[in-house]
C-alpha cells in the first residue's frame, strides 16, 4: 500500500498538472528559501549523500534540511534523480489533513494559484484567509508552535490552503477549459 501522500499525488495526478503548467522554472527559490522537510524513505534513498551537516532537525518521521538546500548547485539539483517527494511536487506541500498547500512565492505555484482564484471567481466560491482555519488546522499549528511537530521551520509566508474537494472541482473545471 502506498503512503498517504503518494496516494494523494496519484489521485490528483499532480505530476501531470505540474508538467501542464510548464514545470519547474529553475529559479532556485524553493531550494534557497523554503526549508523543506523530507520523509524517512527520502532519507534512505539519499543514503550516504545526506550528511549530518545538511540536517537542521530530525525526528522519528522526517528530517529538515538546512538552507540553502545542500544539494543545490547553480539553481540545479545535484541529486535530481534521487530528490525527495516533497521536491518532486513543489509548489504543493501538505501542511494540513484534507488540504493542499500551494506556495505562491514559486512562479509555478503563482500560476496555479491564479487559476484557482479564477475558478473560484467563476464558480462564486468565496475565498477567505486564516480565519477559515478548521479546529484541526489550529491544533496542528499549536503542535508546531510547541515544537511537538516538525514544521520544516521555514515554510513560505505566501501560501494558500486549498481543500481537496475544492481542488478536485478546480481540476475538473480546468480540464474542461483547456
């Protein structure tokens, strides 16, 4: 059975979506400014390439890399074929259960976000900010603040959280309109 995040990526066909939007722009913004947390399977895949001086924080589930990413070289990834799943699906992150987090600081994320906004305007869906966080989201935020959950310590401040149901509707709308 696939891990939850991989099932989501397949269900929503994220790799295809990213490719349709033109893929990574190779600006290096994510690797320089976005402290990413990678899962154990990624750590195992990187093996000896991942050294202790690359790690900011480690827990039982994941590892947070220091900035800039130790594998970045002139806006190119030195471990591209072994890169983490988080890197493969950026500008999408999984901050909250039932939500895709879209990083808008990324040129690719901004394009996707702009289209989500167009879809919401077209569909009459009101977009709200932090006041729309569910109790579960607030609980996760408290765990991060209390250092009981590894947040990655550096996620972009320009993000938006899109519920899976809304994202599914957006994808259907987009597929009909491209």
